[in-house]
C-alpha cells in the first residue's frame, strides 16, 4: 500500500505543490530580509548565511546526492578565492576576471583527484580530498608568489563598478542571492532528470547501480566537477567581498568542515537542506564569535564537533529527514484533535 500511495498522482501533485509553496515563501523571505532588518550587523549575517549556503549546496551535489563525501572541498574554495586576487595583484585586472580561471583550475584539480580515486571503492576519495587540501594549504603558506602566509590583498577602493567594492552589504547580499538561486535551480533541474536518479542510485548502492547499467565513474566525475565549479565560485564571492585571502581562510580545514556540517545538519541530498543548516549554524557561529571575541574560533571547533556527534548518533538524515518523519504524526494528531 505504501508503494502505491507514494506513486499516486494526487500524492505526487500534493508534494510538488508543497515544495513550490515552500520555494515561494523562501524566496520572499530572502528578498525581504535585508529590507526589514536594515542594520549592518544583520545584513552581514545575511551575506555570511548566503555564502555558507552556496558552498554547502555545491558540496551537496557530490557529497549529498552522490554520497561521495569530500572532506577537502576547501581546495576548490581556495582556488576560487586566490585566482581573482592574483589577477589583480599581477596585472591590475578587476577580480571578476579571475572567477573563470579559478573555476577552470578547480575542475582540472577535480579531474586529477577523481580519475584515480573513483576507480576504487570505499573511503579512498575522502582520504584523497583531505590529503590534497592539506598539502595545498601547507604549500600555499610557503609560496611567495601567492603571498605565502601573509596572503593577498584586493583593491582598497573601487576603481569602478567592475571591482565590486561596495561600502554597504546590500549589493553583496543580492549578488550572493542571485548565485544561490541559480545553483538551486540547476540542482532542482538535475535531480529531476536521469542524472539525479543515477546519483541517488549509486548513493543507495553503488554495486546495485552498476549492475543496472549506471555509468558509476562517469556520474561521480560529473558530480565532482560540477560541485568543484560552484565551490570555486563561492570562494571568488568570498574574496570579492572581503578583499583579502590567506591560506587559513582559503584552504583551512574549517572551511571544508563547515560545508559538510551545514549540508548534513539540514539534510544532505535534499535541495533545501544546506539552507536550513546554514540558517541554524551561521547565527550560532556569529553569536559565539561575538560573545567570546577571538576565543570564539576555538569554540566554533567544539560546536562543529558536537553537531557531528549529534547528527551521527541521532539523525544521520538531518533535520529535513526528521521533519518528514514527524510531519505525518503531527497531521494525525491535528486531525484527531
């Protein structure tokens, strides 16, 4: 009976209507947020939330839908962050010119990692990503060409609109919101196509998917390259806003861990899971940094560790999975009342 009800056209239509309603409500809330909360502090939280949601949604393509957990996605974030400032430092070009080269470098690195590791099964991919990310982190901190441990600085004052150097957080907010909307639309389109079904199949059982004719390695590589490209864009957006990058903020392990936790907390493998995770985690992180100053960074590690333990122990599917289990019970109680 459950299989019949899940394939019932009316049930599917009801689910689609609910998702469309949630999407419209979410879009309206995100558009109105900086117009309702006009303070610089609240707008900065909004920009940070959007950036975290973009990075986690990019990770979600390969880690959530395909089930290939990358613990070193900061390497793509860092490449996307360093490329714009390198173009500015070397040739005086606007940082926007470095976004496409950063994406190209990230895709090339994804191919270098994915081609050998996706031939194997198990946790080799996760081990390779964290190893390569840490190697790049160490190497960048000693390479004078990219500023070594000091890092790179962007334009202090805008030479024109193309530098995207604004005094207000509002332009950054809507630029980030547009990128997030594009990423979510692409993800929603892909998850309804054969590509999305293939990714979910290999996540459920790689051996079974392969026996049914799914091109497993090809799907993994496509998911990884798409994820790397959008993660690189997230790094470019970060550096265009802050105007500064160093090895820790670009390639640090905390950058990768935040992507994983934001997606897993909301619900890895769901469209809006990373947004829900960012909505919970970013205010918590901002609060700890505000309350404890420089000591908030250490507390952030403790917060992340605690969330990992709670998710692994009680709710591996994230908050969206919890809601899908509780919603029918709540409806039954409401009808009974």
